[in-house]
C-alpha cells in the first residue's frame, strides 16, 4: 500500500513536472510568435512597426516616410529608424550609406572604418566631395564636373568658369 501510494505520488509529481515544462514551452512559443507576428505580411514584425510608429495592419514595406532613399523594409533589415533619415547622425542619409555602390557604409555606425572620420565626411570616390554631399547615384564613380546638384546642366560651364 505504502509503496503503491509512493509510486502514485511520484507519478503525479512527474506528471505535474511534465505539465509545467509543457506550459513553459508553450508560453515561450506564444511569446516568440507574438514577437514575430506580422499582421500585414509586409516582412516587418508588428513589434518593430509599432515601435517605429508605422501601421502594423497596412502593408507599407515600400514606404519611405523619412525620404532617405531607404524603404521601410530596408530600414528594418538594416536596423535603422524609418522616421530618421540619418540614423547614426554622421551626415550621410541611411539610403546613401546602403546604396552608394562600392562605398556602402554602415547606416548604424557613424564611423564605419573607425578611422576617426565620420562616414559623411569621407570621400569614397576621391572626387573632392564628401559622401554627405556627393550625388546619390554617382558616388564611387567620381564627379568630373564637381557638380552633384543634379541639375544636369551647366556642369561643364561651371568648371570652365572656375578654371578661367
Ligand atoms: Ca508588418
Ligand atoms: Ca526611409
Ligand atoms: Ca548616416
Ligand atoms: Ca554610417
């Protein structure tokens, strides 16, 4: 009798331990699922969207509210802020840091190469114009004209004028 009841008690203890373990497991998986939930299936988790004041129920992966050339999904993937055009404050927009051809820098590190010069002050293509002021498309290719205003006109004239 005593042995039987002890066995039963042990079984009950093991069973409750198992239940507790299962409960812990399911709680964790629920928590994990909630953290990764993406109601609008736009690739950006609800938690991230809410934290960054985006609508988690509207697919807005291609939005660019801070006009930095980096879409919301890209901001999520690069760990940048979708409402801050220059997340690391180095003078170069997030989009420029990510897209600048061979000169891509870390949009969350103000001095990617740790040389004491902020990314925006670097001159990746050696054209005399720092990354922050260089054109979005032509950084890393060099600006012969030295004009990155994007006007497209008068570049040659400007250089000629300066030289004379
Ligand atoms: Ca989402
Ligand atoms: Ca953006
Ligand atoms: Ca930056
Ligand atoms: Ca940077």
